[in-house]
């Protein structure tokens, strides 16, 4: 609609300017060269419209405007000043701002849609993990032991299903220690949280396993230090 509005303004301006300049074109007292120049640029509706198109978009309005002022009349400065100020600068910049706003809104909507899509996919993924946990948890007590996880992952179909969840499980013992917080059993929350952190290729799960091993090693070191302090093998820090 903005380009249609701009076209209407140019058409109205071209028709008005062409009619006003026809008196000069028909004036035999004026210079023939000047009359021909005006005719070539403003003599018909088509010529006047195309000249205003150049003035509007090509930025060469001084070339097409100055001769009119010098050869015909400086009264036309009113028309050209209003046209250049209102149409060339104001309207076109408003149209540009509208296009820019629409572009930014579209980009913002795309970002929101992307976030919503990721949230939806994560919710679906968590739902699948909950279904997997319920299938593994035969007893229904909300806990999974290492033996049960090893038994399940030894099934090729289960291992293949884990791969469809973008989880490369190549060792059940390593996976269990990643999921376990140290109490020897895995809860539903630990299972889902651990799987989400392990999601990805073998390299990702190996990194998570390394962090889990370091965490367990740290706990063992702390227990060992406490045991040694109690047995007076080493002295605790003085208060």
C-alpha cells in the first residue's frame, strides 16, 4: 500500500506540474530551446510522471528542477520545495521505517517461534525420557539400580532407541555413574537431568562421565581425609 500511495502522489504531482507548464510550452515568445527542454521533461503526463520518478528515486532533482526555475518562473520553487520535502524526504523515509519495522518484527517473531519450538521439543523429549524411566522401573518405586540399567541396555533394541534420543550409550556402568549422585540408585529426576546433560554424541557423554568421575573422586577424597583425621593420622586445621 505504501508504494501505491507514493505512486498516487507522483501521479498527482506530475499531472499538476505538466498542466502548469503547458502555458510556457505554448508561449511563442519564449525561447524554442527552453520550450523544447520543458516539453521533453514535462510536456505529457508520461514525461512529467517519469521526471518526478527520477526526482523521487534517482536523487537528481536539482538537474530537473533548476532549469524550470531559471527558464520558466521561480514561482515553481513552491511546488518543488513542497514535493521534495514532503515526498522525497518525509514519505519515503516513513515507508523505509515501515519496511524496517516489519523486518524487525518478522525477525523477532522468528526468534520467538524458535524459542517456543525448542521448548516444545524439550518437553516432548522429557516426556519420552519419563516413559523410558517408567518402563525401566519395574518395581514402581521410582528408583533404578545399576543392575537393572545394565540389563535394559544389554537389549539391542533399547540401545537403538537411546540412539534415536540422540544419546550414544556405549557402556551402562559409565551411564549409571553419570546419573547416580552417589547413593547407588537413580531417581526419575536424576535420570532425566543426567540424560539431558548427556544428550549428544559419544564425545559429549564422555565429557559428562569425566565430570561425574571427578565428582565421585572428590567425595571419596573428602571421606578419606575425614577418616584419617579421626584416626589422628593427620591433624585437622586449627580453628
